[in-house]
């Protein structure tokens, strides 16, 4: 039920695909903190931020593995979509990787993140800011 609600998908024949989608969500959940551990001790904050950056790298790999879903025509991006991308870009520029995780989870919930164009935008944003190719 969580997968169907979170990703706005109908039941699929392959359980592996659902597990891959669930992993996309769970890889970020331990690191989603809008405040970026602001109230923690400095060393703990640094460690959590490094962990969040590693989780984002793993998220990118998983997102590429899942790929876009071409059957999402019924759901369009909201008017808030550009603002959501901008918030992610801002968090990256401040090197607040936990905030990036938080904003990505929001984007996954509110936007059709597997729609081809959105999927590509997210992948490019991650590659550009994580210095991976």
C-alpha cells in the first residue's frame, strides 16, 4: 500500500521493481533533516552530513536503475515543481546534504518523479552536484 500511495503506481507484475522503488525512498529516510543536524555537536553534524551525501550517491544509482516510467501521463508536475528543484539546488550549494534528502523525499511525494522529464532533471541535478558521472 505504501508503494502504491507514495509513487502513485498501480500494482505491477514484478515485485523486484516495487522493492527498487521502496529502496529509493528508504535510502534517504535516515538522513532527511531540513535543519541539517543544526542542533547536534559539530563532529556529529559533519558525520551525518557525509552520510547523507553517500546516501544521495546511492539514491542516484538506484534512480538510474529504476529508470523513468513512461506510463505516467495522467499525472502532471505541479506549479511548485521548479521551486522544489530550486530548494534542492540551494541546499546543494550550501552543502546541506541532509536538507537535500528532505527536499527529495518531498519531491518524490508531491511530484511524479518517475515521469521521464522529471526523472532526467533529478538525475542531472544529482550528477552536477555530487561530481559523479
